[in-house]
C-alpha cells in the first residue's frame, strides 16, 4: 500500500514528471500539505463527509489558497489519485493484480482497469460516483441505508473499472 507521504510527494503532486490535471499547486509544500491532509481525512471520514473547512483546519492552509490551488474538493481527490498512480510501478502492479484469484482484490491492490478504461477515465468514473449529490439522493432522499449505498458503490466501481472475466 502506498503511504500518504509517498503519494503526496513533490514529484507526485506537481513536478513536471507527474501528470496533474488539477494544475500545479501554488507551491510544492502547500499542495503537498493540502493533499496529505485531504487524503488522511478522506480515509478516516470518507470523501462525502470531508469538507473543505475540515481540510483547511487539518492542512493549516487558508481556504482561498486551497480554492486557488485546486478549485474544488473533487480536484483535490483527482490530484491525490494522479499522485498515487504516478508513483506506481505499473509492471509490478499489473503482475500483482493478475496473480489475485479474486479480481476485486486485484483492483484494490493495483490500478488494473478494464480494457478501454484509462487511468484518467477511471478517476472520472470514481469522482462521478462518489459525488455528494449521489449519496444525498440515495441515502437521504431515497432512504437507502449506508450499507446499501456502500455495497452499491463498491459493486458499481468494480463493474465499471474491473475487466470482466
């Protein structure tokens, strides 16, 4: 598993060697600090529950700097995802994913995507499916349980991103 520190290195988050669709952060240290704080909060509280205010407090970076660097929470997640994929050893990840008897586990361990799904496309699918509006519609308005939502989300991500056997 890749650590927060490794996935939020200057190379992963803003150097010319890494692809970063969110644009370069205002400074390497601020962008790294924002991404590390956000990643920690996303892991602990979930993407939907994490607010920009919480990221401001955890990163100790003013909100205008965060908005200037990333624009929105989805762009922070996208930058984290791109940072993680930029640090992967793709050949090793591919071999590890293929070695798994359970394709779901393979997806969790490596960025092994369905044919025709690029890393960028996979990030787009993920970002679209975890939008707060979808959670709100299904859990709050349609009265799904959190477990139903999480099961649906996991099943949908697996269906959209994993190769079919």
